C-alpha cells in the first residue's frame, strides 16, 4: 500500500454552534442561572446606549445570582485600541466571564476579548442585524471604522440569549439589514462551495438555500407585523440559521464578493451611516453583476433582477446612491475596489480572477438592465432561481 493511500485526512476543528441557546419572549429574565454557571464576576461589554438599555434588565438578574459585574462601553469600533482597553478592564476587575450585549461590533469585541483572555462568553444581541451572536468569528476594524481583518475564535459562545422582547426594541431597519446579511449566505456559499463533494459543505450550502427561500417568503409579512409569529421566525433565520450555515461550512462557505465589497466600502467615511447588512446586500448585487460582466452569466443576471424587486419591497439598497455614496469621489471608490481585491481578500473565492477595474464597473452598474431577460423574468416565480421554485 502506498504512502498516499495510508495518509490520514487532516484534523479539522468545527465550531458549529453555541453550547446553549436560550430564546423566547423574556428569555433574558430566565437566563440568570445559565450566566451564573460560567462565572461570578462578569464584564459586561456593549455600546453606551445599549448598556443604558440593558442595565435595568440585566443588573438585577446578576445581583440575584450574587454576581459582581463591571460595565464598560467598547468604544466606537471593535479596534485594537478598544480591545486593549477592554482587556485591561477585565484584568482590573478580575472578571471571570464576559457578557457581550448589542449589535455586531459590540458582540465581536466581547467575543474577541473573551477569546484572548480564555474566558467564557455570553452573547445577548439587541437586534437581528447580524449572526454575530452565534459565530466563532470576530471582525477587527481601524479606529476610523475601516475593516482590517477577522479572527477565528476557539469556539462559539458558551451561552446565546435571544430575547424577542429585547430584539423588538431595535429599529425595523436593523432587521432589514439582517435579512440582507443572511441572504448573502446563499449567494456566497453557492459560489464558493456549491460544487463541493464534502458532506458538511453540501449541508451548509443547502441550508443557505433554505434560508434564502424562507427570507423571500416571510420577510415582508414579518416586517408588517413586528413581534408576531412570522417576525420571530425571520429573527431566528437571521441570527440563528445564518449562524448554523457559517458553523457547518466554515470559512470555505462563509464569504465571497459580497462581504469583500462591504469590507472595501468601510474605508469610505460616508458609508458609515449604512449598516453592515445594507452594505453586504448591495455587495450581493455587485457579485452577481460581476458574474454577468466577467462570465456572461445570464442566470446571475436573472437572480440580480429578482433581488432588485425584493430589495425594493423591504427597503434594502439597490445601488451606491441608496447607500449614501452617490456623490462619492472616484478616488475613494477606487480605493475601496483596490482593498476589496487585495491579495487574501474573500473576493478571490470567486471561480474566476477579478481585477479592481472590473469590480468598479460592477459597483456602479447594479441597476443595469439585462438584454432579452424581461419576458423570461416575468415567467419566473418572483423569488426563485430559474431551475427551482421556492418551496414552502
């Protein structure tokens, strides 16, 4: 028997899910014992406004468990400077567990501090704008808000508390952004891993397709009835199911051009008024436009037009102007394209080479018409690929 046939496959770590997910109305109020099992001196990390919101709810809960908490705002961004301040605060307060509260950047900061200090981590999302409460990943930004790099963590959170009452306090715009971010799972995973023969990658891609179909069917009625049963299902989809897909598929099944475009745009100051998921949603359109421009892919063209209709219905941005970047100078846009195409960028998971000039062309033409596609699009189910109807 040859050495090649005897060689064992590499050992891989799979960070698929939090150890404990507590979800429901008033889930936070029922979570005191779960938090107490992890430590007695929590460091609670969030934004200034989020900490003001959560303190009357969380502080009595911690007192009931005889926990002595320290509270600290993470700053403007999950940056290296902010992380250093948080680590010092954890050391000074002798914290033995970290509780992250808020949106994506607050949760990323809390998760990364806990990872660096080897402490357990509890995540409490206050919106459904991302799946950050689930994932074993943190994004690090510059002090100016530009994306720098991401960090794979040792594990998913020890406890995730998804409190529907708390999520409902967020503006509806945050759920719309979460829908955009979650939709990217299908459009990116199907490109990066759609032809894989690995069991878990196949499962992740198919779950991404299910997620897409759920969002196409349920997003509009969910937004029309905040707090209702369908709204809760969409919250579950954006926070939990999106996290499952990243956990099963890992980096190979996570991000491609849509997130690369987001990362580049974060270096334009004017983009900071738009949410993460809004930039990612626009990035999906750019990715599909790239497939049209570079490959002549008419399936991608049809998918883009289906998304444009869906975006119009729920309020996701369709072009640069909708992101507040309609008047951005060409130099800044070129810089964003160069950063998105830098070596090591997720955009290079596309099945074809890409140049910044091609990305620039795609970024400014997401609303471009598709020749010969109008009649065909009208014949399709509104939100399905031509080869598959949306399943109930």
